[in-house]
């Protein structure tokens, strides 16, 4: 009997041990939400008593296993959906939820609803700033907090200026832009909006401050001079000019508070203006501290650590926070300055201690940035076939002067290419150009019989594509031609000469000195036989506007290729 | 029971009035692209095929009654160029019907023309407006600190020329974008007009009709009506005074219009097909700035403090209630003071203030949802309004945390909710650009993301946001002043400069 009991006893003990071994440690206890501290599953119901009413706030959850739990909601309970704060009404039955439980009460309830994580609508991220540089696909801007940011443009990037599509080659450093990104973490710009003509500097004035009205944001100057054609010219006895709200005046290289300006009454002040919303407004105000001097030379060296600039004539200047740099008609970051730039400096100081208040950079190129692929070519039309042409013994305008090349150069054109027959003063379509006798086989009988010869062309090209072409039967002497820049003062239809543009603030490139030489007088240029191009389109002289900036190849009075910048 | 219903109806009316303050008449400029100030109105008329500038007087009236408003424009104008004989008289009344969706915090405004009369004389031609079809609707998102609106419209004007000589039809379409808050309002209209004229020229002999002429032209008009209020410091001119200077609030209002036209080239009544007249005309009018002097801050302990300017600006706006001579800028800001300052600085209406004006009524004592802000407290009205408008939600369901220190995450969340911008954040799962992104609590993440995007905040030197860092009174003041600048300057720049100067 003893033995039997012992056997049964042993069997029972073994069974109990086996059961304990087979049972996962604490499984029974951990399965209960009150023990594990949370419950997750589907929401059945969430109830809250009315404000000030009786009853308890509770949540009912059906776990993935099918058990149903009703939990009291703690008074401090936090409700959220996808980590965002939510109200009880935002929770819907059937929604997946997680509830954290403390002391048998739900202290945190989170529902899950969003299908696509981190989604942002296309263009949902916006960055504003000023272009500092563009090189290849790399776009560097300075945001309005002064921070430099690096982004990328792709062939798919939509770039618009004043509602019109433009190519990256038409962007300038100094352009104010709005960048739209289609993805949250992408640095590739999806769409770019570029400020229009309001970005351009419209005037540089010097006068004596007569009064300041800070409430109306107006300055009154007397004895006002305007910077025109490389010198100060008398402009007005009195001039009232509004200033932009964000104005930061400077005196002696130091920032001034707006309300300190009245203390500078009677002092000479430099005003830089832009046309903003129908009015000319001061965007920079710099008070003269000591004595003005004006220098015109190449930059020899810049020391960015000491903010010092040296010209070719060994004059040194200090750059300050308020130094204004103007290039391509735009206000620019100081960092665009470089050795070799042809500049005009309006300085303030005495002896060898001078502050560079205004730095005007004359350098201009056909290409606004390193990205540009625009060139002007001239040469004999050797062969024209469907959408292709060959120039023979051609010239390329590089570094603002003509360079000759032997041999043949193949280029492409299309139905958007503009052909202007300068001899007959007619516009041609691509088909008319192909069908015309502009490039002939001089050995053929018909050509010999009719005395035809190859024509010559000035071509404005973007890479290998001809944007516009000026056709003429004879080649000009390119040696007498020069590259000139300037701003349209007025466009007139002269009775004798025809359409003529009068330019101000011009500069000619001197190949002998390798330097831009400012012009000190207005310059008239005839447009009748000129190729006039704006934003890759041929335009008529009537479409030129006062204030347009021009880059041109001219033969004395006659414009040849004129590009509106 | 009747009494209860009356109280309920009154409360609903009151809430509606508080949530939806009357929109200014400036929010509904006419669709002709005219600009005006207190003295003069200017507009360009293109019906003759030439741009002709008219100037003269305009009177506008805006009346609002419950859900209806009327805007009336009356103008008598003459060509600015005295060599052109002509006049323009116009009376137009627009009726606006508001559908206020308090549950969504939005309003739909449907606009109709209820009466019109327009006659334009230009040299020998008389244009009479025979019919004016107009359809417009606008959605207004009523957010606590500002209303944002967007509208679309379509219109057609039929004119007769010299009664029987022909017709001029002007098809007009366009859109409106704008905002209205205490610190600024801007309405930008982008208008496209297509003018179609078909007429018979007078014959050489009396009673004889001449050649038929027809032409089409287009005019794009960008029109902006904008107001902003700025705070400026004015030094006291005298030394021997009890204060050295103080702030003034300046209200500036400006209207701008830019016409870009493409018209036929008409010579002696005949249209030259080969040429077009293209050009741009800009008009701008400023109203005289309105100046209000504000109370003078007199603290002993803010002089030379890095946040002195911001503190003094806010004090001038009367947003700090204590009468102490010490601001204690480096002490922590508490949640109640911040919410009160925001409500006051943005002129966000609070229920209690209006109740006083409507007279006392015996009502059952209100029960505060928060234990720490009893309904008898002076601060209750601010907390209640902020809660109703979704600006705050309390630290828990029954605890606002009025005396608790304000953290950066809380401050940013309150400001972004006041703007109603939190919905512009990406869907969850994203991370912000701050180095300590993982420390930003879920409830604040959208607000921190948005605040960074709109430049309300930036990171510290290590590019951290520091969400749990307690804000000092000085830091909170600077953040509030930046918020006011956003309402005043950033919105204006976005709705005016960026729409007009970048897109058109």
C-alpha cells in the first residue's frame, strides 16, 4: 500500500512538475491587460459624461484575441490619434487603438488612422531666399535669416518668373526666389518662383536729408543728385521718397535704428531705390560719415577675414555690413565680389581709411551664371539641311570679344528658332530658311547662273541649339565691333534712322585693356537690322521698355545682336 | 423653459458674433481695378480700345446685419487727360450672404450684384451698361488670430454703344486671396478681362451707317488693398520729462493696381491686324497713416536687457496686467500670463468682455472645466475663450496649469493653434529638422514643424529646439512680438508682394 501511494505520489509530483515546465512562465498573468499595463485592439466605444454631469468616462476595447475590456478613463488621460491630440469624438468604433493602463485606469489612449506616413502635398514645403550662386544642378540661396542653403534643380524643376516659364540659364545671382519642394526631405526643387522686375535697382541718389516721417515711412531730401552715366548729376531740389518697412540705415559702417534717422538731418545720404508696387522706394539708406571719393578700377585682392578690398591702383577699402553691392542691376551678397572684377566704389572716409559704401560691378556676360550655355557666333553658312546647319570659319564671342576658329561647326535649329533676314528685314520660318538660298552649293550650275553665294549669320545659341539668327549677305568686319552694356533710357522711332534705343549707364568692353570702361554719356544704337532677343524670343523694338538692361554687340551706331538681360 | 430657450438663443447669437466679427468693407474691393485714398479714386478704362485713366471721387458703404451685408460703390469720374472729353458714373451694390458654419469655424460668403448703373462717355461715344451678371463665392476660414479667405468669381458686363451702334461685352473672371486680423488685412484680386467690341462706325453722311468694326482685347489686373499696423518707438523731445519715449501704433493703408493690356492698334477707327498695343500701367494710392499713442513702459529692471524692446512693445499694448515696476524678465513665464498676453496682443475677442457691454443678466454660475481656473477668476474669460477656440486644451481634462511654467513646446503650440496652421504639417511619422527631434512631444510636433517653416522659431547654437525648456518672461515676450510681426509683415508680404511680384 505504502509502495502504491508512493508511486501515485511520485506520479502526481512529476505531473505537476511537467505542467509547470510546459506552462510559459507567467503566461496566465501577462495575458491580462491590467498586469501587462496596456491593451491594444479595436475600439468598441468611448464614453464621457456630460460636462458637470454624473457617470464615468470609459473606453471599451476588443483585443485582437477577441476579449472585450472596459476601462475607466483617468481624469488625466491623454487622447491622441497618430500622436496628435484628439477629442473623444474623433475616435470611431472599429479603429485600432492602444491604451496604457495604470491602476486599472487608461491614462493614454492612442488611435491609428493615417495610411501614408510623412506625406506632404506637392509644393507643401516652401523656402524663400536670394540666389547666391548656381553651378550645374547646385543652387545656393541665402534665406531671410541670413543662412546659406544648398538645393538642387533638376530638368523637371519648373522655374517661373512673373508667371512665365524660364530656363535655369535666365536666373541671376541676386534674384529673390520662392522654392517649392514636393517631398518632405527632398532638396530637389520641384517648382521655383522668381521675383520679376521689382528686384532691379531703379536708382542711386545722393542728397541732404531734409526730414524723416517715420510714421508714413518717408524721407525728404534736398539738393538731390542721381548717379547717371558714371557721375553725379543734378536731379531735383527736393525729393520725397518712401522707404520700405524693413529699412536698416547705416552711418559710418554702423547700423542705425529707424527712429535715429532724424538726428542726421542735413547730412549727405545715399539712397538706393527699387520700383515696388507702383512706387519708387528706398531699400538702402547710407549716411555719409566723412568725405566722399569715387574709384574706378579692377579688384586686385579681397581679404574676407579682415573685410578688406584692394583695387588695382593699391587703394584699400573696408567692407562693412551695410556695404551695397550692385551687379546685373540687382543687389548682391558681398561674397560675389572677386579679384579681377571691374568696379566703381563710392567710398566714405579720409586719408587711407575708407569705407566702401557702394560697390557697382560692371562685369557682365552673356551668361548670368556658370550654368549658362549661351553664345554668339558669326560665320559663313556652309550648309543648311533639315534642322541642322554648319558654319564655316566662324567666330565665337567669348570673354566679350570675338575669337576666330577654323573649320566647320554644326548647330541645330527647330521651328521655335527665329530667323531674321537683315537684308530684306523680314522674319523667316524654319521652312523658309531651309528652302532659301542662304547656304548654296557654289559649284552647281543654277547657283553659278544666278550668281548666288553663301550668306553670313550671327547666331545666338543655347548650347548647340540656335535660338535666333540674323542673316546677311556680307560679313561685317568684326574687329570694329564692340560689346556694350547699358540700360534703356528710351526707345524712339527716328524719322531718318528708324527704331533707335538711347541707353544710359553704359559700359564698353575694351579688349586692349581687358576691362569694362564706363560710358559717361548717353549712347544711341540703331535697332533696324539688329537681332533683338528677350528670354529666348525675338522681340520687336516696340517691346523694349525703359529700364531694360541690354547686352549688345554693335558696329558703332548699328546694333547687331542685342540681348535683353 | 422659455427663459432657458431665450438664454440659449442669446448665447448662440453671442458666440456667433464673437467668433465672426464683422469683416471690413476693404475686404470687398470692386472688380474694376480702381485704387483710392480718402480724396481720390483712379481707374483705367479700356472700352475705346485705348487705356484711358479716369479720376474722381468715390463713396463706399458697408453695412452688415446678422448674416447679410451690402457694399455700395458710387463714383463720378473724369479722364485725367483733359484733352479727352468724357465722364464715368457708376453705382453698384453688392449683396453678401454669410453662411456661418460655427461647427467648422468657417464662413461661406456668396456675393451678388443687387443693383447697378454705369454710363461712360468717351469723346463721341456713349457706353451704357445694360446688364451686369455676377457670381462670386468666398470661403473664410475663421481662425482665432486671423481670418483667411479665398474666393472665385465670374462676371459679364453688356454695354451698348451710342444706343444702337453696337455692343461691348466684357467677360471678367478672377480670384481673391486675403486675410484679416487685428494687425493687418490684405485682399489681393487677380482679374482677367476679355473685351469684345462689335460696332458700326458712323457713316460719312448723316443717318448713314458706316463700316462694321470688331476687335478683342485682354486686360490682366492685379489689385491689392492692404492695411497693416506697426509699432514704432518715438523718443521724447524733451529731457526733463517723466519718460524718455514711448510706442505708437501706426495704421497704414495702401491700394495698388497693375494693368497689363493687350489691345488692337486702332487708327482712325480702323483696326490694324498686324500690330497690337501692349503695355503696363500701375496705380497706387496711400491713405494718411493713423497714429495712436500707447502707454509708456516704466520698468526698473529691463534697461539694457536683450529683450527690452520686445518687453516694452508688449507692455505698451497693455498685455501684462500687473502694475509692478519690475518685469523680472529672467523669471519663468507662466501659462496663464502667456495665454492672456496672446489673447490681448492679437485682440482675440473674449466672451467676458462683451458680456459686460450687453448688461447683466441673472445666469446660473458657470462651472469651469479647470479646477485651477475658477469661473469667478479674472482670468477665466481668457482661458474659456482660448479653450473654445482650440488654442489651449489644458494639461489634463480638469487642470489648465495656470501657474505652471510655460515650456517652449507649449508656447509654440499655443501660437500655431491661434493661427490655425497646425493642419499644414505633414502626416505623422515625419521628423523635424531639429537635432533633438525625438524629444519633441507628439502633441507639439506639428506646431514645432510649422513654426520652423514660417520662421517663428529657430534652433539654438546646436540646432536643438529644447521643447521642455521653461521659457523666461523675456523669451516669451520676444516670441510673442515675432508672432505679431508675422501677423503684420509676413502675411502682407505673402499675400501682396509674393503674389503680385513673383507670379504676374
